[in-house]
C-alpha cells in the first residue's frame, strides 16, 4: 500500500502536501500525475507538523491544484548511471 497525500498549497516551485498517515522521509521523491498525463516529481524538504510536508518541485507547477493526489515513492530521487548520463551535468 502506498503512502498518498494531497496538495494543500502551491507557491511557485514550493508545494505543501498533507498526508493522513505516515509522513515521507526528508529527501523522498513524491509524484503527482498531471492533467496532461505526465508526472511531476517533488522532493520532500521539511516536516511542518500536523501531517504536512513542504516539498520543492523539480519541474513547472503550472496546472497544479489543491486536492491533487501526491504519492510518496518511498525513496529519494534517483538518476540512472550509464551511457545515457555520461557527459551530462545535473544541478539539483
């Protein structure tokens, strides 16, 4: 069973999420399915108390709305290692 929350507030790249049960660990990746069928990845950065987590989006937050479902992946953001990433730079 996955840990599911909902969007409470969006201010630029900062997204506040409420979880009814377990809070995700700090630095865990959170995923939101967008209206266009894609997914937006967030990184949990702060436990705010009362079941709330402050997260930072790794992409544009245009179109996010209060109440949208957020899924805790249970793991930090991961990047594949291999020829696909050879010679590329990442700035997180």
